[in-house]
């Protein structure tokens, strides 16, 4: 899948975001090693700690369907660059330390390897797995 198409899917997924508190809608599209794509949006909650980010929504959907190898993720928002939060960086690192991360907002696009977003990451290999 082209990077452009993956970005479009993230922008589309953003439309489903449930963000009555922050108003910061995010969409994500996560591509598996064999070309499947799982999308997600952020889902907020009145109990703020229960809020789930778009990236982890997509990741959980994929893993729950049996996919564990990923190559790229696109993340879309508006107003500011939606680089993944710390929790999402860690969750993605578990399955794909070499993931390519694309972020888009207001017509801008940036690409950064997950390894740069989470240097010296703690993952399965840290536990000898
Ligand atoms: Zn996050």
C-alpha cells in the first residue's frame, strides 16, 4: 500500500473519533506485514483514564484478529502534529520496533521511525523473548 493511501485511511478513520472532552480527533491506519490495514480512532471517556488513543485502538483490533507484524502506521489529526503519546509508542514497540510512523495534520506530513520516537525501547528482547 502506498504511504499516501495509508494516510488517506487515517484521515477517514478520524471521522469516527469520539472526543467530547478534548475535541482533538485522531485517526490511525496500521499496515500489517502482509498488507492488511486496521484503522482506529481515539475514544474518550468521562473517566479520562479510560480514554484510548487511535493508535492503540488500531493495534488492539489487529492483534485481536491474529496479526502481530506491522510495517507502517499513519496517524491523522488537525491543529497540531499527532506524534504518538508515550503509551502508544511503547505499545507499538512491543510488536514492531522497526515501524515507520507517518503523521499528517493540516496538509503537512512527517515520517519518523518508531526507533527515533522511542530510543532504547523496552521490548520482548529485553526479557530474552
Ligand atoms: Zn497514544
